[in-house]
C-alpha cells in the first residue's frame, strides 16, 4: 500500500490570501503582500496574489485619503 503524496506547504498563497482578506486594514495587506512576494521569490512562483493585495491596499488608502480630505472620512465632522 502506498502513502498519499504530502501536500506542499504553500505559504505564498497563504500570505497572498491574507493580504487580500485584510484589505480593510491596508497596512496589514501590505505586510502580507510583502511576505507573499518574498515566498514567491524563494519558491519560484508567480506573485499574483501579492500584486492583488498591494492594489487593494493602495486603493483603500487612496479612497480613505479622498474621503478624509473632503470631510466624509472616518475623522470628518
């Protein structure tokens, strides 16, 4: 009887997905995106999820800045 193949530990996908999930906190999204990109370089994979995490974090930052400047943001009165 043969044993099933071991599932590889895919940290690139894990960090990328966490970066996307934490889009509501862009700093965490950027941190997880960087971790995903570093793991992708080590394993030779495409850092697509890291790019998506960076894009979402950037979008949230820009939208928050626009809303704050116009007075409609979290800190607007």
